[in-house]
């Protein structure tokens, strides 16, 4: 058996018909294929993304998606390997192929100098725990929209020209966090591509908003208004400086509009402290898990498991 890359066309032909029921969501099959190929052919995809599988001769036994990201931790910059869409065809299950495939992938990443591997588990997190992955904080938040500051602020829809300001706000948040996934221009393009594809959204209408301060962006929010759930679903937000942090609550209130709640993944502490008390619970899906592959990775993992009022990742970091 050997681990090898799969080109996008072969993956679309051999794997996507099998996985569509699991991960296509509200997309039709053509969209599902188009989105996968689009990511593989993007600037990020050509440099930091791979489709891979475990083969016995020409027979594909199991497959997964491999992402590359960097984690900023103190003064260290750690190389992290993301794992997604792990799949074994039904007629090959129960034979340890997926476990062997991921063990080989982790060994390869370690030999290439990676410091950590991570994933978001929707099914059987114990399977990944048996491979050494550790569950990290994965919580959800829910708060009443009418509990948020209702001061009047001028809110605008996020436009193409605003993204440089969004990146500055994001960088401010990074400076306030003990660790974070960094975003190069290619990663920002990847995040924006995923937002356009809306593959992770079960329902709702995008509501990406900004508050301007002169010519600059003071604060932003990315999310979805979902009347079906009577909620604004927060995916990410940020602010430019401490003063602008006061805009987070009224901006979320504006994003919610006449909807009753604001929900989403528990944001990092620098945002969490800007909103009122809320209901917080452990998520049962998209459980963030990681394993250290180096000494630096071990140090990061120890920090990441420390209790915190906020979580370390945004919904937009999901793979």
C-alpha cells in the first residue's frame, strides 16, 4: 500500500460521487464538483492543498484532503497540516485503511518538518483520538439579539475595497490572542473563495457588514441571516483597535436585524469579552482536534488546551 496524490479530475470522478451524500450539503452534485475543483485550482490550492489517497496498486482504499496552514504562537511560526474529508468506501471499511492512511500522512508531515496536524471532526472523534489527536475547546454561543448594545451606528455592506481594512482588523485580533491561524494573501483568497461558495452553510443569506471610521474600517462582521433559525449565524468578526471594540455589540445587533438570536462558534476571548453574557455549550460537530508533531507543536498544544473564555478558531478556519 502507498500514499499518493490524486489529481482533481480523478478525485471528482472516483471519490466525489461517493461522498456527495455526506458533504455536498444543499449543493447539487455539479456544484459540489465545481467547488472542489475550484479550490484545487486556486492559488492557495496549487501551493497548500492536496487530494490524496491510500492505494493498493491502482485500487483506491481511502482518501482525504490535506491543507497547509501556519500557526502563530508567541514568537514562533508553526507549520500545521489540516486534514479533511476522510473517507473509506463502504465495501472497504473495517479493515484499518483510513487509520493506516492517516498514520502514513502524519509520518510524512513529521518528516517534512510540520509541527502539528489538526482537523474538525463531525463523525467519531474517538477514531482520531486513537491516532493521537486531542480534542480542543469546541464551543457554541447563543445570545439574545436584544441584549446587545442598540446604539445607532452607520453600517455598510462589506465591499471588495474593504478587504484590506478587514485584514487590518483581523491582525489586531491576532495581536490580542495567545495563538492563531495566520493568513497570508493566498489564505485570505482561500477564505473568500469558501465564503463565495457557501459550502458549509445549510441555510440563510450572507450578511457581511462593516463600520467605517473615516476612510478606514473600524469593525467588521461576517455571517449569515437565517430566518429558518431566527438567528444571525456569526462566522467571524474583528475590530481595528480598543476603541473600535465598542462597535462589536451594536454591529452584531445590526447584523441580526429583526432576528431573535446571535449564534455561532464561541469567538476568541478578545471578541467574547465585548458581548453580554450568553449561553455557551460544547459543540457536537466540527470538533477541533490536533496532534503535535514536533517539540514546538507540543508547546503550542499545551497552550491551546489551557482554559479560556473564548475558543481559538473561527468558523472561517473550518476545513
